């Protein structure tokens, strides 16, 4: 999926690809494979070729401020030419429901083939003894479920695939 | 032994107010803060034992409001006032008003302050005591012909300076006789509007100088010591941003000579308390008296670290009448200290102030790292005051290891929401000429003109990936009434991913 982002106000073309637990990200002509882990509200660890990079961040409305190696970086998603924010277009195209954090699948609330409504609860993920409900971003049919209750999952792992086309 | 004060009012804000409050508490002295309307929740207000609102945000109505400050000191039963740096710290009239109100002003006498506050008079005085000054006019004149002739005699380039000057205001470099008349007018105009005094004078312009200053302490019993040098050559807009001690330019004999010259200056002007004598050092290691800073300086922690002397506590002790507890031969320079000033400013845009909300702050910690700061996440940086946020000071055994330590500390200093010079400072500290100690006051113009933040493809990828992930996570969590926030970064506590 190709998108345009602003890095410190400079537009760049970005393409994301998810393969198992790796992300392949292409910024302009550079492709980099990396893994992600979250360490709390304001810290992520991005690992590239086994080297972990601490990434501090904070969200301010449409802007994500990122701090890497002493460099502050403002990142914004460029709006599409139609004027609609890319975010909504992206969610329409995406069908994979991923784990928003590492944890344990406490309850799976849907079955394959089931029709779900927007905002319907799909599963409950337990992390740090807190239960977090993950919901369907929009109406669709549960195409595939990759994990069972009590499975441990990592950040970003695909748990459920939804089919929005029907 | 003289009795220390019971309660001190700190007529300042920001990191220096917090620094003085700490010194008070360490000496079992109560500290009273003052604050303007916008500083209601500032850290110096929260940490003081008492705090008094003194007026609206504009400095003239609050931190420069002499009567309001003195009234606050009397109302809270203070016996002394510490002015910090900036604001009223070098204001002789304020020192006199304090005296009249029965309050001790923690600083030099108003007379000494007045004498060193006029650069031309200070120059004349120290010259008479055999301290070298840059070739220049001994007095001022409005006669353009006389000025022109004088400039011809000492040779171009020359410098025009405001007698009441500071911070580069009223300062002009003139390279040719043709530029002189115009520069003179501009300088006078600037001096008049900045200081209310358009007296200017001429000096030979020293090419590629270093700025090297000597810290001194003088008690009221006639004892004075110097606490060695600080090299402050790394400046932007005539303002220091990196200071260190020892200076890579000084050897032991030169250090001793400059220390002795500084003490001569102090004696010549009858100076007491903490102060700094500034010198220019030319490429042939000749030094010239520049001016006296009659206050505690921003960069004082550098000296505190290499000497082990707490300068703010000494200021308080001296003002209360105590004698210095040490002599010159007791003082040694140990290891190497460096300070970096962290301003809210944009290094990509001529270091212009960058105001706004500090969205996320995380300060570096570790052995040999000191952060004198007054910021926190969520704090608003306003346009009313000097945009200094904090200072990072490191100490290590050698200059090179101290530089390395500073770079690591800055890489861990997360400030998001406003621009800071942190990425610029990291590059500067790594510059081969800086590593070699080959510094001069034009270092930044010479090596870093039009500096831009450079992001590697890897850093760009990391930044976009992290941003995309945060936004994606927000989308995949419910927005129903059971969970008030759709942002998992707000609803979820600490969590980790290392079990796989």
C-alpha cells in the first residue's frame, strides 16, 4: 500500500508490507526490514538487523512526534487528493485485525463465517492484567481466525481477517 | 562566624530560580519564590517554601517590577534577595532599593556594579591597573572625524560597541573606512533603544578570538580567589551555547596569568561576591579584558564541577558576611566539565525562539550528568521570557570522554513539542575541529552555516513506521462508551514484547 507522509514537513512516498513478524517499509527508494515492540505509552523499540533503536514518541492531534538518536522528527500522514484523510481509505482496504499490544487472547468472541457489525467486539486481549477489547472497525464477515483463546500474541500479529466486501 | 540568612527571596524564574532554592534548602534557609501570572504552576513556585504573585506576564510588570519584589520580600519576612541572572541581577538601582528596604542584595555593591556596567569606564579602570585591553578609544566622542582618525590609526577591521552594552546589542564590525559613518549611526540607534544610552566606543577587532572567562569569588574581608577559566567560544547570535573547563587553549602559565589579571580587575573595581571576568584570547594567545559579569552566570555549574565549590552557596555566605573558607592554593581543577544550553529555538532557522507546548520531556540521568532544568511534559513555553529550557552539564576525567558523555546524554534528552538545538549540538560536539579544541567565536558560522537536520533513510523509516503504528493501533481499539479513549497509548499501561 503506497501512502504519502510528511517527515518534518517534507513529503515522502512510503510503502508498508507486513511479512510474519517483520515489516518491510520502503521510504522513497530505500527498503528496510524491521521489527516493532512497544515499551509503554511513549516508547517503542524498532529493531533493524538485530540492532534495537529506542524510539520516543508522542501524539499531538494529526502529528506524531518521534525522537530517535537525539533527533526530533515530526511525522504526519498526507491527505489524499480527494481531500479525505488517508486513514479512512486505509482502513477500508485493510482486512487484518492485529494485536494492538502483546498479550494473551483471553476470549475469542466470534467464529469464522460470522457476520459482524462495526464496533462489535471480536476478542479480548489481556496484557499486564488488564483486559482490552478489540472491535471490528467496520461491518464485515470473519474470514479467518489465526489464534485461539489462551494463545500468546505479539504486537502487530494478525489475529483475525475480516472480509468487508460482502 | 557571621549568621546566615533566615529567608531569601529569589527574584527570578526558571532553572536558575530552582538552583538558588536548592542552595537555600541545603543551607537550611527558607526560600521565597516570586512569579508572574503565566508562571503560576512553574516548578520554582512549587518547590519554594512560599511564593508570591507579583504581576502580569510581561517582565516589566513582574520579574522587573522592583517595588513589587521588594514588597514581597518584606511581606514574607525575608532578609535577603538573590537576583539570579538576567532580569534585575545587574541593576544597581535595584541593589540600592534593597539596601534601603533593609534587605541584603546577594551580589556586588551597587557602586561596583555601576562601574563594571559601563564598559568604557570599566576599560579605563582596568587599564590603569595594568590589565591588557584591546587597542581602542579611551573615551567616547561624537566627532566622526576624530573617530575616523582613530580607526585609521589602530587599523581596520574595528568594532563599535555600546558602553552600556551586552548581548551583542549596539555592536558593529566595520571593515572599511567607508562603512564607518553608517555603522556608527546604526550602533548608536541600537544602543539608545536597548539601553537608553547611545554612548559607543571603538575597539580593534580581534580576528578569530576565543572567549575565555575567569570565575572569581571575593568576600567582604578583602579576600579574593579565582576558580580558573571557562572557555565559551561556541556562540550563536553572540550568545554562548557550549561552555567548558579547562579551556583547551590554556597552559598552566597562561591560566595563572589570566587568573591573576582577573583578580586585578576585581580589586580595581572593588568587587565582592561571585563574578566573572571575560577575556578575548587571540590566535597568538594574547588576552584582552572584555567585561565583568556582575552576577552568577548561566555556565556556573562547569566551574562547580571541576572545583567542587558550590558557587551559589558561596554567594549566600559571602553576602551574609562570611569569609571565604579557602585560599587560592586550596583550589584545583579536576577533570573536565562541559555544559550545553538547551533553548527552545530552531537550529534550522537561525536559532530563532520556538514556542509552544512541551508534549513529552524525558531528561538524561547517569553518573557525571547534571541537568539544571525547569521543564516538564505539558508545560507551555511562552514568548515572554528568555527561551532557556535547561542546561546539561557533564563531568568526566578527560575532555574527550566528557564530549562522549555529553553526546550520549543529549541523545537521551527527549524534548518533543518545540524545537531545541539538541541534534545540532550532537553534530557540533562530534566535529573534528571541536574534538581537537580548535575553537573560536565564529565556529558556528564557519562550520555550520545554514545547518539542516539530516535524517538517514533508516531514521526516516523508523519514524514513519512508529507513527503509522501509533495511528493504526488507535484504529483497532474500541471507541465505545466502556472505554473512554480510543487511543491505546492512553488506556493501556506499561506493556512489553519480549516473550517470543
